């Protein structure tokens, strides 16, 4: 991954520290949350965490939430299981993306298309699920080396 000197989170060790909780449900939309979390990690957005461990209230995951700059929840459907787990554990969530609200129909067909994953990854990068916060983006920004569109790495 290219080094990124901005605060977008696109570079390794740079920018905000984000933790991602996928719902990991059995339906296609739950599995899309897992795949999206993996892709987001590969792109340098943040680190996936174990939602099941969060539900137990045990382990270091709650500490990681308090150390994070942003907590992101990926729910597969309106049942919002991952969001409910976070709420029950007192974790403040900064962004929630629900796969079905992004146009993916829930089914038990696990033949998941790349564009379904990319739809969720893009929604997260764009901040579509931000909780009452306006995402401040420069409309003239060009995609930098991290691919987030913030313009990082541009020559001045």
C-alpha cells in the first residue's frame, strides 16, 4: 500500500484509528459485512473486530473501542444485530451501514458478487452511515494513493 500522509486513514499507521464490527450473519448480507470488513482492512480503512466477543463483554475488544477514533458497524439487515450488540455493551458507534439499505436483497444464496461488496466498502469510505455528522469532503479532491478520494499524496 502506498504511504499516505493525510488524516483519511488510507495509509498504514496514518490517520484515525478505526474499528469495524461486521454482523457476520448467516444470510448473504451478513457474509457481505465480513467480506467488506476484510476489504476495508486491506485498503487501510480500519481493523475488523470480533462482534461475537463484543457480545460477551469479555476480552480486549471493549478497550479497543475506547481507544478507537471511530467505531463502524456493518449490519446485514434491519434486525441490526451488530448495532444492538454494540449498544448493549455501551459502545458509541460513529457509523452504521446496513447492507439491505444499500440495495442488496437478503437471501440465503451465498454466491456473493464483487459489486455487492464494493457497494458496502464505498458506502463506508463515503461516510454514508455517519451518525449525525456531516462528512466534509472537498468536491474537487482527486483520489490519492490510498484510493479514498481525499486528494492525499497530490503534488502541491
